[in-house]
C-alpha cells in the first residue's frame, strides 16, 4: 500500500499555488491583457471631475441611490433615471499606487494557496484516474467562475469579451492545477501518513 505523507501534501500545496500564480501572471500580462477594457474618452477631464467630486475610495453606482433608505417617490425617480440612462459602475480610489505592489501579489498568492488547499481536500477523498482528477479540479474552477462572472455579465453588463477571457483564464488555470494535484493525490491503494 502506497503511503501519502504530509510532506507530499505540502509539496502539492506549494506547487499548485505557484502553478496558479505563474499562470495567472502570464494570463493577465500576456494572454488576456486588456480584453474587455476600453480607454476612457476625455480621461483627463473626467479624472479631474472625479477628484473634485469623490473623496473616498469605494464602489459607486449611477444613477445614484441610497439602497437602505428610499421612499417610493425616490424609487420611481431612480427607476426613470435608470431606464433613460446613462447607467454605470465605478470602482474608484482617489489616490494612486503601485499596480503590482507586493501586498497585492501576496494577497493573490494567498488566494491561490487557499484554492489549492480546498482542491487538495476534495481530491483526498476521491479515488479516480489521473484525468478524472484533473477533470474534477477543472470543473471546480468552472463552477466558481460561472457563479461569479455571470452575475457581473448579467446584472452589471460586463462586456462579453471580458467574461469570456475570465472563463478562459480560470478554466486553463484550474486544468494546470488539476494536473499538478492529480500527481500528488492518493490512489485507491494509498493511505495518508502524517
């Protein structure tokens, strides 16, 4: 009976996380870079207006609405504005910063580590062939991506190209993760040794 040691799980955890991190970097910096985004027309004037109008970092929605305290009359006015447009969603930060800060990279790596640990937990209870394990992990990625991305596409009208790029990015990343983890997950005649 083949023994699966804690050391082997730790190795799978690190290799899986690194694989996702490297793929994510390559995907976003080379493969899907800029897909779904458009340059902001008249950007200089718009950014000046934003600086003069918004002082706090946040997620803003227009036409503006207080979702917690709205009278029926205000609701009707908002609905009319929404139907007539324009409508938009704005993620805003009033101060600049490094787009590739160590903090952001570290948080991204931690998210991949968390995903890898969950995937290992799932695979540790599955006794299947190598490619079935890869399929299981790939489907986890697709389910996760679908549950979030379709909301952005349907309700907030993120562009089709952006959503398709996200699906490709996540699906391919989870295939790679599945390949790495399937090499380390137990077979039907394995026992875990801590």
